[in-house]
């Protein structure tokens, strides 16, 4: 694979490079598109849209928000904004309407690309001044008082008008008066973290492009690869590695514009037959829990043999081949990141010899900090630091070798938007990013994550208790979907969300009262089993059934702050 050589590490040069090397190769498409957008068309559309934005009064350094589901038009808008030196503000579609309005106001967005489906989130919001609203389906200006019929008219006419304008702009060869530089701001990413505070992470062109470029030293991708995109593009993991990285190497990206449920995902996998995919652990964990494990432990004999190491590995190997076929049969890289992965699910992938890798990163790092190529992964590790990035352990505990992971490299953020004090706290005195994650690094440079610093619980005699570590033992039960361990009145408690389909199968035919008693007994049995596997200071004293699924962030981490004081 030829290494992309750019005149400068900017997103505009990424798009120029894709035009020069992959002009007629397919670039972006939605599932089912018969005529995907080529890299030539992506470049022309983004350039024309940049010129149009200038005509609308958007200038260098202005912020422009994107509120839309995944689609080729999302990528066109992103490259148009960043290519002209404006600043993209991608907004997660899951955000509440109040949060969306706050982000638009806080970022000072002068324009907002918005989809028809998500427009109601901002239709009644008050802005001062009011930004320019643009339909992402047609690239036409819209007003907050839009009706359904007006949307349909704009969608049918607006895109044709934009294409005419784009062609005219290309013929006139209009140029943006000022090109962005490597250290100019490219994007502000508003995170919705597990602590409840949303901050705008400022990423420069160099931050994003350097991170995408470094990945080529870990995994091979080229213009013959097909990527199925299932994660939201406003998430940095998907944007950097699922949009910018493919543009650097001519990969064809297929967008799934709905949540990746089995009913939606399976047909898409069969149709696209992807060679590369990005995923968060929750998707793989659900596949393992729902589709794989029940078939391996469905009767007494299979459960017996599953407990024996060599036979379990053989069973996993056979199941892995079937799963690879389910993914389309061509997958050679499944990159997993964004949250900790359940130990039993990763053990399955490892023993099945599935082509997976688990990376570690955060939005503040654009996002990737560490990762290993398939075949070089180590169980429960997120691999060594990626090229160009240096990792160290700060405030190291001499007994455990653990401490806060700190990072330095060209991918590290500029700070938090309009938050100088919080930005200063995010860095050490010698300018290393303090990740807020506890972990260790072995002699081979492989990183092992223990949990979040803020989640660390002190035991009765000052022992360090990592709730994420205790939570992992609960997943040995086939009835557990989600779990949260926290401190309550000085002792450890656990909230458990059960797989009610499995529970109902087990308790079929019982009355309501008896069913409740059995469920309570099941929870107590789990508590007893977990307590038999952890240190005495990390034992669970109270267990509670979490009836509804936990509220989660975009990367499917539980919003712990909503439950720890309950």
C-alpha cells in the first residue's frame, strides 16, 4: 500500500489526494444505492458546496453544525465546511433537543445542516442570532416554520438547483480565498460523557489527519476495500476512521442509516459483504450473547463440554467460521473501540480466530491512541501506542504499576471550546493529555485499561476497587445484559439489567408472585457467584434489578452519574 503524501495535513488536502488517486472509484453510498458517489463527485460536490457557503456569508473560521443521520451528504457537508476553513460542529442525533440547541448556541454556529427527520429538534428553539438552516438532503436554505409539504418540494427541486450551481461554480473555477493550515481548527466535537458534562473538544486539521494517517501502519486498507458504516458519524471514532481514513485510501463506504439491530444489520452485511468494519463492543457482545452462546450451551452436554478449555476453543472456532459467514464472508478487519469490552465476548473472538482488534482512544485524541493489527492482539489489551503517539503512566502506583494514562502526539486536542480553565486541567504540567483512564503498560508496550479515574472506589482499608473489573464477572451469567457496580452507603452495590427473553423462557408457566421471587433468587445467585470470584473488599453487598435499560452515551457507555446516587 502506497503511503499517502500530502502537501499539508489538512482535510482539504485529503480530498484533493482522493481526487488525484481514486477519482472514478466509488466513495460513499447508502445501502441499496445503485450509483454510489465517486471520489470525483465527492470532491466536486464538496468544492461547489464550499463556494455556495461563501455566497451565503459563511467565512473562514465560522462554525457550521451538522445534525443528520449518516449519509453521503453528511460527508459532503463535512468536507465542504472544513475545506473552506470553516469549523464543523457534528451533533450526535441522540442528543436531546435542549442539548442540540445549547450546542448550536455555545458553538456560535452561523449555519446548520439538518435532516428532515431531525429538524423538529430545532424547529421551536430560540437563537440570537438565528443561524442559516440548510436541508442536508437538498442543500437548500430552509426556515424554522417549514411544513412537511415544503420539505418535499425543497427535496425535489433544491438538489437539482444545487447541482446546477455546483456545475457553474466548477466551470468558473472559483477558489476559496484562504486555505486552512494544519493547526487551524477543523472541528468542535461535543461529547456527552458518563459524568454528565458536555464539553466541546477542539480538533485541528493536523489532529484528525495525523490520526487517520497513523492507522495505515497498523492495518492495510486500499481502494478495493468495502466498509459498512454502522456508527454515528458525529462520533470521532467513525468520522476519523470511517470517513477520513477511507478517503486517504479510496475505500468504498456504505452507510447504514438506522440503528444496527439484527433485523437491519444482517441484510446489510449480506448485501455489502464488507471487508472492513468499525464497531463498539455492545454490538459484538449482543451478537455473542444472543446468537452464539445459546447455540453453544443449549443443552446439558454442550454446557458440560463448554466448561472444558480445549473443547470450548474448538466450539468457538466452529462458531467463528459461521459468524464470519454471517458478516458476508469477506471480513478481514473488525476494529472495536469506544468502550470496554466484556471478557467473555473477547475470549470468544480470540479463540474463534476472528479478524478483530480492540483499540483505545478518546475524542480528545482524535480519537485513537493505541491498537494492534489482527493477529497481534493480546487478550484484554488495547495494543501498543499507534505510530507518532507516546503513552505513559502518571502518578504510578509502585505496587500495582497502575496509574492514569497520559498521552502526547500530533493527534491531541487543542483544548475545550470556551473553557480555558477546564482545558488547563486536562493537561499535565509538561503538556501531556491526562486521559482520565486508569491502566498499565507492559514491557512490550501493550496498554491495559482498568477503568475511569473518577469511577475508582476506595475499599474499607483504602484498597483500589475498579467497578468495571467487578462488572465483568457478572457477564458469566447468560441472563445479564448490562450491569453497573457503584458504592452505596460505604458498601458495593450492583444494578443488573436482565435479558428478559431468557428469563421468561426459564420461568415460563409461573405466576406473577412466584416469578418475582425466582427473579430475586436469580439475582442473589449471581451476587453469590460474583462474590466467590472477587477479593473480600470488592464483594457486592446489595443487588438491584434495573428494569429498564441504562441510559447510555453515544459510545454505549452507561451514564453512571444518573444511577450511582440512586
